C-alpha cells in the first residue's frame, strides 16, 4: 500500500483541528485506523474490541451529537463487500451493546466505505459512525455531516 493516500483532508475542511491532524497523517503516509495506529488516533475511550471491530468515542464528534461512536474494522478493508458474515454479525452485536449500555433511544448508523470523494469520509479504511442527537433537549440543533 506504499504511496497510497489513506486520508482525505478535504472532508474535514470545516473542522480545522481535525484537518490539521489529517494533514500530518497524510504526510506520514499511514492509515490511522489500521491496528498499529488506531489507538494513537482514536479517542482514549475504547469501549470494546472484538475479533472484527472496535468501538470508541469519536475523537472529533459531530457538532450537536449527544453520542458519536466510531466502529472501526480491524482489517484494512475499503469496501462493505469485504466484510465477512461474522463481521456483519459482530457489528450488529456492538451496535446493540452500546445502545443498551448508553440507553440510546434512537440513532443513525452511517458506514463509510469506498471512494472518499463519494462518501465524505476522511479515512479510506472502512468504518462506521453511530450518532445520536439529544431528543429530550428542547430547541435542539440538528446533527449534520458531510456525505459526498
């Protein structure tokens, strides 16, 4: 994977602190979600690790999100078609588990895979975000994210 771009800085253009970190990752030529790097670049709170996935607080959560968790596939894959049946089952298990743990009433699960220019992802390594707004808060602002 030498000379491959693992991050898309453009996807973070509205978040300067995140864009700066992505720029340094780009310069290093590494994938921030691969096993040797993921714990350096993720939030310090990793809730659970399995055979295929880990789930952590997002390091750069979306504005207005009550919860924003990131689920990262351990193997460097870039397409959903590369997830095994066991991997899909474990993803469901992790989503159910964190929703139960945090008593999440509703959420959005968005998976980022493939061409980052189409998805709005900042990292090419397949990952998903579980995001929930605060439904109990009056006059709440929506959670918005870039797609494409």
